[in-house]
C-alpha cells in the first residue's frame, strides 16, 4: 500500500518536473512587479485554529495555499493544517501521534506538502527530535490529495521533512544509525540533510561542512539548490554555520555577520537569494541577513529600537519578511524591500484587532503569512496579509510607535515556532 501511494504521489512530481527548465525561467521573467506607488496597505485575515487559542502560518505558495499548524481544543496538541480559498482550514492529521506541523514554507504549486509528525512509537533512545516533549519518535511526512505518507530515515529512528519544490524534490534531515558520543543529550544519533525523490525510493545525502558532525536542510528552490545549517550534534539547537548545497551536492559556507554561533539559512528563491539569521560579533544577538553570490551576506538590521531580527521568507522579487524583536522578546513582523525594513503593522488596514508578530513567508503576489496577537482576546492566531493595490486603497490603522508588550504565553508560542522549537534559538535578549 505504501509503495503504491508513494508511486502515485511522486508521479505528480515527475510530470511537473518535465517542464521545470521552462517554468523556472518563466517564473523569473513574469513575476508580478511591485506597485509601491499604488500600494496603500495590507488587509489582514485571521486564519483561525482547530479549536484552540493559537496557530501559525508558515508558508504560502503562488496558488495562495497556506500551510502551518493549529492548536486543537484545550491547547494540548496541534495538527498540521492547510488553508485554501473556498475550503477553509483542512486538518492534515498525524502519523499516529498527537502532534504534527508544517514548520517551514512549502513553495511548490503542484499540491505537495511536507512536514513533521510524532508517531505512536516511544523513542527507544529517549530523544526529542520533534521537540514536542512527548517521548515519541518523530518522522517527516509527504501529504498529497488527502493522504499523508511517512518518509524513511537514513537508518535511525527520527526525521523531519521541511520543504518540497516544483520538481517533486522533498528535503529535510534524518538520523542515521551512528551513535555519536559527542552528541549533546538528549540527542544520541547523528543526523544528515537529505533529498527524497523525485523518483521512488531515491535519497541523496547532503554532507555537513568539513569538521561539522550534522547537517539539516530547510528549503530548496526549483533549480535544486538547497539551504540550511551545519554544526554540532545537538537537539534542539541552532547550527553554527549557514550553508548552501548546489545541485551537484557541493556545500558552500555562507559566512556570518561576525558571530560564531546561531547561523542559519531559512529560505531561498529561484534567483539563488538566501535569507536567514546570523549572530553578530560576540554572539549576544543576531540579525536577519540576505545572501547573494555577488555581495555575500548582508545585514538587514532591525526595526528602530529593537535588539534582534530574523528573516524567514523571500519571494522572486526579493521582498523579505521576518520578525524584529526588542530585548524583552516583544516581536513585530517586518517587510524588507529595496534596502528598507518596515514594520508590517504600520501598513495594516483599519478593522483588524490582530497585531502582527512575525512574517514567516511571502509569495510572488506579495501575500504574507505568519503569526499574530489578537489584542481583544489574547489569542495568537495565524494571519494572512493581502496587499491592497489599484482601487483597493485602505486607511492605515496602526503606527510603528505602537509596539506591543506581549503576554508570556505569546512569548512561549514564539519560542516554540520557527527557530525556537527544533532549532531553539536563544530567547531574545539572552546572553
């Protein structure tokens, strides 16, 4: 049954892959141009939950499919979800355990979704690879047309799937069978970045940098370039090095902003532009970066008065979204373009009670998704922010000066999210 299902899922990928050389070029030539002179603001949508008080949207493709995770009633567990126009929120289910999620942007437009789920099996080595604290094994999944299938590891017990491209290449990282005495507890086994597919049972390992023990890939573009991190064997932990793997498997160190720790690449577009976060000299804080082959790693800075920032999403036009935070962990979503970082809340149309905490992804139409804070209820739901252009002008409702102090439960939610769960980036302001 599993083999038949895998064949049918990857058949979709292979058909799409036949046209990819044309598709990549066309995408770069015809991506919608930004209309900054006409853009008046963003209309914000509360994407809701599965009955709990929190959710987040981690990715949006060019079909406006939104993926992420939503809490169930009682907030004791969460499931991976898909939002689609006309269909609302779809619960993608799990691989047998109580939790699942789509942690990272899924950028394909062919209906494939990747993520992670705990299973019903107890981890025999006591690891916490999904960072759910359940004591269960963690596996990557590939979802298509209502069916979730479990992806194989590299010989170990755990794995995660993070992204898929329009060629049907699924990326993530998985444990091998090597018990490493240098791993930091509770991690026992080494893990490696991997590409599954697009052919059935096809797997390609992506090596860490020389001298590093483990690697993890977080995103892949339609050219087959993958990005992520490389570092010591520790779970959860941010990697020491942000890296790019070329299609031939060669690995490139993207450098740092001066620090030695907490360097990671989160997203890449088809122009080979990479965004992520990197520590500054002294490793007391980190900033969002944009990396290009011509200019290397560029510091995107923070919003005025803030302490740290991270960039999570980039589209084909080079628009970047992420979060900027003060020393107390109060974060706000930003949009960066043409060298300027803007508080996304300063562009929000009146009529919403949501304060936008972090932008996790942006598609080629400029639609942004992430996590917000409802100032009326105290909930932390996923949001969608739709740019208004042409005749759809709106009145801007919030100002940059109105930065919000967040309750501790919302701080906790942010720490569990991008870079705070599996890659547990130091709490904002910590030394």
